[in-house]
C-alpha cells in the first residue's frame, strides 16, 4: 500500500521528522506538496458559501491538498494511506495495514483527537491486538486515513453535490462511504500528544487553528445558520438510525507504541 504524506514545502522540520520516523520503521513513503493559499486565491471566492460557515483560506488550501490525492486515487486501482505531516505513527502501522487486504472497506480512519466517535458495538478482529469498527459519526480530523479508489470517487461526487468544506468534515458528510475505525489508534497528531502524557516532538503550531475565522456577513447569517441546522438534522437522523447498533466513546490508544 502506498503512503502519501502531505507537506508544505516550507515545513522542512516536519518533513525531516517524518523521514526519520518512517526510516526507523523501514517504511517507504512519498511526499506530496501541499496546496498553498496562493494556489487557491481564485478558487477561494468560488467556495466561500459552500460550508456551514465561511472557510479560512488555509482551510480551503488544506481541503485541496487532500482533494488532489482523492483525484489521483480515483484514477488508479490501488488503495492508499494518506497522512498529514504533523502525525506520529504507531510502530504497528505496517503490520496492521497488511492485515486489511481481505477486508471490505472504502475508508478507514486511523486517528482520534480525543473526541467521542459513534461506532458499531460489534467489531472484527484484525489480530489479537487490533479491531476494526464500522463508524457512523466522527469529528476527529483527517491526519491519517486509508482510502480506496471507490471511496475517493464518492468523495469527489459529493463535492459536485454540496461543494467543499473542511477535509475531515467532507469525509464524514459522505454517508454512502463504507467507513471504519481501527482501535487502538495507529496515528496521533502531534498537537494531541499532551492529552496522552507524551511530549510534543515536532513542536509546531497548527497551520489552520492559528488563523482567525472569517466573520459571517450579517446579510448571510441566516443562510449559514440554515446550512448548519440541516447538517445537525442529518446527524440526528444518523444517531437515531444507529441507536441499537452503535456506541459513542473515545478510542483507545497504546501510548507505548508511539514513543519515538
């Protein structure tokens, strides 16, 4: 399985860390240049009204970084692992990924930011240590996930229907996606390390959270609010539909597997 790491060219420190991290585990990766805010200057205005609130330019750039890979995957026949350049990976990553060859999926999330996820009560064991769960609702980033060509096509088709959004929000909005979660976690964003008693290694500020959100023009307040209400109604429907087969909880992590 190919592994792509999205990296801004100026984030040399992050790239150096990822090279060191994957070399240590003897795993080959390919770096993909992230889309910058300069690249989407014209596109930005076209997508200002797409999501539940006005998007930051850096959020649109991040979305297009992922989208470029979705397009690449959709044209191919190979399943791909996509990572952002600020993640730590478990020493078991390669072993677990190899165990997925006979499993039917389109998308598998490998990370969590500490928020609860709505997942199936039942699971399938990958091995004695790792399990995989169908996932119904998620609010936990796009730092590390596996995507198949059919899954990539569904994400691109959804964009044609609803436009763009935050990369992770767009993924979780695709209700037709055959989506799953692996537990214990295999990927951890560096910004989340303090929650688990680990020291930050990369020590960089998020390229997104450091930017101020655009203010909603007063005349468009109802427009954006109505979009948000629509999403909340859909989320409520999903929770009701999965009431007897799902559980909402925080994903487990084995900290010792992430110590660098």
